[in-house]
């Protein structure tokens, strides 16, 4: 169709020229110089010129479509220029325009999906919740036990309520003054938990005669752990929630593996059991901290990996139960080996399936399980203190994004 249109235009635009007529026995009179004016025989352009004009017309159509915002139709026409008129001068222009369109498409697609970084995520809610759970036990049990050893529950209960208020109000005040981030709140809680566990181990080793010394050592472990968590949050500027989560899950895996070791080598005393589990948790936390310096992992992914490990343990225990009932499996060593193997396989499967999992999607904030942008997102009901519509605080169950 384009060939016919352009050919017609060329025919109409051509100047008529006199043909040279040669016929035997026919003489053309010299007086008739413009006899050819009565004969019109247009010159037909060669194939190369026609194809150049066709490619020019197609390229112009593509530009018009792009100007109207019809990028898809414009790409179709440009592809036709490139594929069918590769020898013309407009084919390189079409290639260049296609490249520009691809850059524009990437920009338009990435713009709404790009995360808006407004600084570190606020850890206000997490700090309030964690300290509201920890401080009542510290002030209601450890402080009275390490000082005046009350005989009646009145003072411990009142001090526990005081700890609850301090956990909520103190956390809000600290966040208002210092702008606590989520990694800092997590680091504080992790330090407190490990500090309490090591304080308990310390009392099992020293075994003081004064009952108050037991509480004092546990309280000292808590203070030391809290100080370590505060220092980590203050000095490690690049610390993320995933880094702290690796430390936490490292401690969980360390204590789990040490518990399984009891089936192979059981300590002689209960103190040995406690010490092995706590020291294994410490070792796991250290390993998690070292991994955090090498891996860029989200908090949600570490939760998925650990949950997958728990699922693998459940599957392994079920298979072992069937094997022990219908077969000859029955030793404690084989049972422990099956559980450890199942947990490691499950964790490996979870790590593989979440190898591209960022955990930063938006769906999981309101759903249990979601699939967004090629990634699985998970949420779990969590007791939460959160701001309400009027700017106050409300206590309820929310779906925490990427948390279990």
C-alpha cells in the first residue's frame, strides 16, 4: 500500500520529458520541437529509492504513535522498519529509538516500585513491646530478690507494675529523644535475653550461699547484656534488622543442636545441661554475628529459614516414628540424628526457596501469606502496641510483616 501511494506521488511530481522515438522510414519534422508535450511517459524510480521512502514513512508513523503515547504500537512499527528495511538509512534510527523506548519503559516501571527510603525504620513499637515484657520481671523479681528479699508479694507486684509502666513510658520517651530504630530495639532485647541466660549460668557455676547473690548475678548479667545491646546499636551504624535476626537465630540453632547432643552425650548434672545449652547459644550468636558481616539478609528470610528447619524437624520425627514402629529403628542416637538431619534439610530448603526473598513487600502487613513481585511474603498475629487514628496508642493483634 505504501509503495503504491509513494509511486503515485512520484509519478505526479515528475516533469514530463520527450522520449527519443526511432522508427524506420519515419522522420520527425524539425519545426516540431515540443512534440513530446503530447506524450507523457513518467520515469519510474529505482527500487532503492522506493524502499527509502517507505522506510521514511513507516518511521514517521512510529514517531506519531509514540507522540500519542501508544508506545506498544510504535514499537511494532519500529520493529518493521528494522526487520524489513535494514538497508535503508532509517533502520539505525529505528534501532536508536527502540533503545530510548526501552529506557523509558524501565523508568516508568521502576518508578512506582522503587522503595522510598525515608531513613531507618522506627523501632518505637518494638521497643515499647519488648521492654514492657522484660522490665516487669526485672523490677518485680530480680531487684527485690537481690536486695531486701521480700516475704510478701505486695512489693514485687507493685514493682512489676512499675516496670510495666517504665517499659512503656520510658520507651516512648527514649524514642522521642533518640529516635530508636528497629535494629537498635532488637539489639537491646537480644542483649538482655543473652545477658539473663548467662547470668543464670554464672549462678550455677559459683553457687553462692547467699540467696541474694543469685539474683544479683542474674541482674548483673541482664545489665551487662543490655549494655552490650545498647553499644551495638550505637556504634554499629550499618546494622540492619536482618543482622540482629541472624544473631538471634544463631543462638536458637545453637541451643537446639546442643539439646540434640544430649541424646549422644548427656551431662551428669542438670547444671551441665544448662551450661551446655547457654554456651551453645552464645556460640551460635557469635556465628550469627560473623555471618551478618558476610551476608545481606532480611529479618523475614531468617524467620523463614528457621521455620523451615522446624518443619523439617517435624517431618523427620514423623518418619522416624513410622520407622521405629514398623521397622527396627529405636536408638536415641538415631532419633537425634534424624531430627538434626531433618532440621538442617528443612532449613536448606527454606534458604533455597528464599534466595531472592527481600521481605520488603507490602502485602504481608495485612495477610498471613502473600505473593507479590515474585516473592512470598509472610505475616503472623502479634500482640502489638500501635498508634490509633487519633494519635494515641492502642493494644491489639496485628499481622507483623515477615514475622512469625
